[in-house]
C-alpha cells in the first residue's frame, strides 16, 4: 500500500489540493480580503475538497512513513510537482515552457536516483532498527 500511496495517491491528492485552491481563489477573486472573505471562503465547496484532499494526504503520508524511511519517501513527493504541472496545463490551460519540461525530467531522474540509492541490506537494517524502536515503546 505504501508504494502506491507514495507514487500515485500523494501526487494525485497534491494536484487535487492545488486545483481546488486555485478554483477557490478564482471564486474569491472579486471579494475584498477581510474576515467576511474568510467566512465566505469556508462556505465554498472548493474549501471542502481542499480540506478533504489535505486530510487524505496526511493519512496516506502517515501510512507511507510507517513502511518507508523518511529519507527515501520525502524526495518521491517531488513527483507531485509534475502532476501539478500537468494539471495546470490541462485544466487551467497554463502554458508549459521548455525549461519546465526539462526541470520535470530532472525531478524524475533525481527521484529515481534516490529510490535506487540504497540496496536491500540498508533497507533491512532500517526495518530492524525501526522494529526495535517500536518494541521499546
């Protein structure tokens, strides 16, 4: 479950969070910023989507961190940048510049390097250490 949460679930939820934030901001564009703005924003369906995507991301992230070392899991969250870039291009018709594409390829390469950086022996040592910590509690 942690693998799919990390590679699919979290980037999709991050993109959903950003899309709903953009939609809420667009909806609130002509409302002057004040306390009434905040109250009006909280009554928007986009605010509900925004909060739900964040709560689900939190739950998935906790699941991932119970099974994957933080130093390996966190860099993979950079995949969300690519998901958001694709979503911005398709949903909001924002232009994608060549340097953004190059940057996205570099992000994927970096994530791949991080994911292959340790061998099974390192991961087994992490699992042993993690289980010892859990037992001591």
